[in-house]
C-alpha cells in the first residue's frame, strides 16, 4: 500500500493475468516509482508457484534541479504447482526511510493445461507469452561509479557509435543501406554536431534525421538502448573505394559516485541480492562527464559494371524491372498531340533511370519527355515505378505500329545484363478534316467553375465581336467614300491619311478602293486554340496550345526534331536575347499544357490564363526571332 503522507511515491504489484491454466505462466512485477532512497526490499515467498525466471530488474534515475529520484522494478515469471485460487503477497521495502508494502494480487488457476494461453511445459518459452505483448529486454543502466572504477573504461564499454552497412562491396548503381546508431547503457543528453554528408552517393533517407527513434539490441549478452541517428539508401555515383563520412555527437553523461561505505555489500540471500539490484544509493554524489564521439571510418568498395555483354542501349539501370507502354488513344487525327506512356516498375536505382529510347516511325515526331515517380524510399532496395510521358504528333494518315520499347538493365543478384521490352502498339491516324465534319466528343474531365469566371469566355467573345464590328464599319465607310476617311485621289491612286494601324499616309490603287480593300495579315498560330476555347473543348484546347507553341518554336528556331526539348530551346533562346523570366514563362506554359493532357481537370479561369500566356509567348517568338 502507498503511504498517504507520500503520495508522490508508488509501490505496486502488477501481474499480466489474473486467470490462467495449470501449464500457463504469469509475470509478477514489483514497481517502486519516484523514490529518493530504497533499502532492504524483500520479495514474498511463492509457495504455490515455481519460479521459472527471475528476479529480473530495471532501474532508472533522474536529476532535476539537483533533486534525484529513482524508478525501479523487479519481476518474476511463475508457473503454478496446482489448480486453485491463490493470493500472492506484496513485497516490502524501506522507501525514503519508511517501511512500505505493495498490494497483494489474487490469481485463479484453472484445472486445465492452458486457459487462453497455448504455452505448455513441453514447449517452454515463458517470455514473451502469446496472449500479452512481448516485452522489450530490460536495459540495466551503468550510471553508478563505485570506488576504484575507471570512468573512461566505463564509458567505452557502455557508450559508443556503430555504422552498419548492408553491403561493403557493391556494384555501381546498386542501392545499399547505411545506418548510424548510438548504443548506450548510460544516462545522457546527446546532440548531433556533424551529420554525415555521404559525398559520392545519391542519398535517399529512410527516416527523418531529426527524429529520435530508438530500439533495444543486445551486444555480448547485454541489452543496450540504441538511438537511430541516420538511416539512408545510397547509390554510388562512381566506381572505386568511397569512405562514409563520420557522424559527430556531443554528449553530457550523468553518473552517481558512491562512497566506499555505501558501496560495500553485506549479507547473502534474496534480500541482499535485491539490495544490490537497487543500488545506487541516492546519498552518493552526482556528476556529469562531457564527451564528443565520432564514428569509425567505413569504406565501401564500388565495382564498375562489367563491360562484357553490355547491351548497346544500356543506360545505367541497375536492379530488377518490368516495362509497359500504352497510348492515350489508338485513333487520332493528323497534327493532334497524343501521349505515349512508358512505365518502368521494379526495385533498384529507379530515380536514376532515364527515358527509354523510342524508335518513332518517320511520319511521327516527338517533343519533350516528362516523367512522374511513385517510389517507396522507406524500404530497401528502392521500390515502385517511374512513368515517362512522350508527347507526339503524326503528319500522315494511315495505320502505324509503334515498335516495342526496350529497357536494358544490370541485375546484381544474377550478375548479368537483361533486356526487356513492351508490346508493340497499333495506332490509326485519321486525316485532320475528320474533326471538322465529325467533331470529337468532349473529353472525360472535371470542369471546375470559379465564381464569376464562368462567364469570362462569353465576355471575351462579346468584346471580340464588338471590335470586329467597329473595324468592318470603318472599312466599309472608307471604301465607299475615301475622301471622308481623310484621303485624296490622284491619277488612279488614292492617298489615305491615318488609316487605322498605319503610320502616316499610304497610297493604294483606286481600283482597290472601288472594289474591296485587302489588308495583308499574318496567320494566327493560336486560331484553332481560340476556337476550341470558345466551343468549350478544353481538353483539345490544351493539346492545340501545346502543338502550336512547339510548331512555332520549331519554325522560328529551325531546330531538328532531335533537339526539340526544353533544355535545347532554352539555350538557343538565351543566345537570341531572351531573359530568364521569359524562358521560364515558355517552359511553364509547356509544362502546364503537358500536365493537362493526362490530368484532365480544368477551370475556366485557368483556360483563359493559359491563352493569355500563349499569346505573350507567341508574340515574343514573332518579334525576337
């Protein structure tokens, strides 16, 4: 029972079960918490039970503002001698100078071999029991320093860093796992001063380095608390011997130094044993040792990939993979943008796999390639998929076959290269006139309306219609009465002053004035895109803008199809005077269109914004090139 005058101290008896069979086991634990001093703890006798395991002890100590308290426990694993109802008495101890006794517990032992616990004496494994949580091994702290003990030796045996590497001999591109761990049987406050940068590797963390994850491991039969400092997968970037960077940790380690008289052990038997278990004596002197630890050097030997039988199309993939290819539609029109999707699944250096080469038919042209990763980096090796999106067009109608897409990779487990390929794809290309006579259905997409923006398209249409009306009215007035427009007629030619869009006066043939005035105009690269926006066909609108921008880039920069990618055009545009913001606007526009091709969710405001961005980009391409 807990003394009412010492409410902050608890002394309890705990059992994992109160109802069991004759062949089952019960764990009895005596726990003292928040005590300043513990002496002469005596466990009761267990006349109706056999002690299978114990006593097992756990100790703890905390020092807060100079005040120290102890938390300690002793446990036994017992097996009943016969059936019946038995009361296990509480243990006794002198706690903070007062005699205390823990509470008794009553156990019902039924006359069956097992009652909710399949363990039997023929298959002895008392800890952990199947019907209660498996306990972690108890860590016996070594913070007590007795006379004659060497502090440096005590720290060396009970406080150290280990670096575990899954493989110290691996192939270039093969993922390995490195784990930095702090092992401790001492009370301490620790702070990482230098985290390993792991130069020479691509690094994929498997845990948050700022978190404090801990487990319990046994070293030479002793349980240690193990703090995970860093755990990551590494992929070497070059062959050769690479040293893993050390970790550096600053530590304050807390000890309790006993006086000689307090350290002397006396007597024999269970009571004396428990006295020794419950050391250190709180009348000792607490002190702190500061220590900086770093890990020992670890070298990983990275082997180059074998040159023998290396496939010509090998591009660095290491692991085990499968490949699939598909197109978003097997029937498309000439000039329309379509998407070829190539998905690589498996385990290995997935993030480092490049887009496989596609052998396009001569009538097809591919633009920039984008990709999306779905990789689980918390398991080893890296596992998941990487999907590549190829935007392409076809200039000629007919039946075409996309040949299989190949992927060659090195399998470290088999120590051999392997080549896999997708199935061929058959595509029907129709003449573009088909879409004027038989419009394509609206794409399956989610239209997101944003407040007032849902009427934006109709407002734009109204403004355009009004502007066109004013223009043709002025044009008709000019044709019927050139003098009214500020012009004069001289020998078959009419001089016109201030024609809208002109600079000063121009002269046009009189017969043209008498008939109809033909003003030279440039083709609008976004005409189709505007028509699709007005009709509400937003899926094809984005495809049209994407196609129009790439075509204008190709025409203006005179680049071959092999160089039509964002990296190449960025370099060319920069040489032609485009600044970084202008190039970024072009790249963002292309990325937006590509994303909408396979993520069909649209809002009217976004559509109108994309058209505005496209007009700015096309205008800049016309002027600066």
